[in-house]
């Protein structure tokens, strides 16, 4: 069965709650397969713009969400109820981003550190410095050795295991202590057992395909930071379709596509899941958008202007007190109707951030991550 790109875009936009809003932040985050929250404000805006009346504070207060290390080893907001699936799937992936051999921890050392982290966080939320002392007390001074290159020197050796501990389900982010990040143990929020690996990866693939399909094993592997060889068996027996002359896969029983087009204007912040997880890149970022809004095909480095579900520009915000100045660089002309929709989207963004909005159409002169 051959399907049109317009139908794919319309289905993804609706399922990402970018046409009609979600009822709760948890619904929005589950639909996104996790909200990238390495930049906390951007992650909270990603969720809030999908939920009627939500703002950053209401996303922060939602007890159904947990901040932890998700796909690609980066910080995400995930539904607390989904941690069995996520931990089961992520611990099944091959280790990535390992340190060089001279400072790399052995499997036994990793196991010791993960156990120590889980024990240390079983009753208290701890800052990095406090957690360092507890881990060293339980394992030995070797865990304190400064070995990991960091912004101002080197981090302690045990910190190689932070994302490993998160994937094992014994570490997540706790409440901020002033400006200091704390870590917690998610079992204090709700006890759970990781799902068996094969079942977890199957469930995660089906959810990804529901939100981002149709997709190929190569695209799913890229999103998950796995290898195509590892994930390809999970595609066996799934329904296939043709998109843009290429075979792609959809979730079981999910091969119907609406006869509609996505219409409207949306502003998505840095690393919004819709841009990061959607493929093919050359169709979502057509023409000039590919060079302007990606880093050689890597999405997320720039906030995106969507027109009818397709990337049509970039934007930048500058917040000063209670004022929010938004500059939008549109790569295609905006007619009067789309300009009104853009005005409304800037108003919504400002409401999420608690600011008074100001919109300028023009070139965005700052670089990525600015």
C-alpha cells in the first residue's frame, strides 16, 4: 500500500497533539515517546504547548511525570507508569558513549556503582556532591578519582554510571534544591520491576511507530541510539507500506491513514520530539529548511516553525523580565491567515512562560542552542 506524505504528516501532527490538545501532560509526553528535557525550559514548553491551559509550572508539578535519562542517553520527561517498559528496553541496548579504555570502569565496577547509587538514594534526595560521598563510602576511593573531562576540570569516575543507573531504574532527578540538581530513586515514587527486554523493546517499537510511523529499522535505531542490526528482528511480521518509494513499517493494526492535511502554524522549542523523531528528514525539512534547521540532518539544534506540519523556518526567543521577544525567520512567505495563526502561537508561548509577547519577522542571527 502506498501512502502520501501529506497523510503521514496529518496523522503524526494529530497524534502528537499538535492539532487538538491533550488532556494532561502525561498524555502529551506518552504520545511523544518522551519529552527531551536536557534543556529544562524547552522540555517543559514542549509539553505545555500540547495541553490546554498548561504552563511550565503545571508541567513541573505533574506527579505522573519523572525526569530521568531516556533514549540516546539524554535527559527526558517520561510517564512514571511507563518506567517498567523504558528501563527494560534501555538496559537491553548495547553500551554507548563509553570512556576511553584507561579510565573505563569494568562491568563489575559498574555493578558496584549502580548498587551503591540505588542504596544511597533509597531514602534521600542527594546532590551530586552528596551522592559522591555516599557512593565512595560504599565502594571505595577509586570511585572518586577525577577522570571524566568536564567543563572545569574532571568529574569523579563513578559518574560514568549515572545514565546506567537511570536505565536500571534506581536513579532519576529529584526536586531542585535552590539551583542545585538533586537525584532520587524512582522506586520511592512508585515501586516497579523492569519489563523483560524483548517484551519492552517490542512495546517501545510499537509506541514509536504509532507516534512517528511509518518508519524503517534504520530510523528507529537512530532515534533510540541502537544499531539497525539489533532492532531489525523486531520489525518482522509488522505491516509494511510504501512512502516516497521506500518500504516502511507501521504498528500492528495501524495501517490506516486519514484523508486530510495538517493545517496551521506551530512554534516548537529546541529538541521538540516531533522534529527529533520524525523521518524522512528530507521530507520534513524540505529544501532550504534542511540546511537552515538541522545540523547535517541532526534535528533539535534550532527551534522550529511548522507550517501545515512541515518545517518552514526557525525562531529565537529573548526573555527580559516579563517581556518575551520572539524573532521568526520564515523560509516561505506567510499570508494573512498564517500570520494571524503565528500571532496566536506567540501569544500561547508567552502565556506558557508567563510573559508579555512581542513578535518580529526577520533573520535569526544567533547560532544553534543560543
